[in-house]
């Protein structure tokens, strides 16, 4: 057997593994969606993202008094 044949066989095996991995990934994604889980393609790894609402921003001392709060670094 020549090296070209062996290289081709190796490449075919690599492509087959790649296809199988993609298939497993797709099946897992469908199973997660069926169970109501977080889809795997979200940007946040845990799905926990917090945002500051306008009411939370008003609770800061500078928002209530209009004067910036003193910094302990000065």
C-alpha cells in the first residue's frame, strides 16, 4: 500500500469522526430543548445575567441627593 492510500484512509476516518461528533452535538441540543433546558448556543454559559434597572439606579446616594458620594480613596 502506498502512502497516498493510507493518507486518504486516515482523512476519511477523521471526516467520519467529525460527522459523528456533529451528530451527537445536534442530538444533545435537541434533547436539551425538549427538556426545557437552556439552548447550548447562548452567549452566557450559566444563563444568569443581571441588569440594572432604573429603580436600582435611583437607590444610590448620588441619585437621591444629587451629590456624588465621597470616595474613600481621596
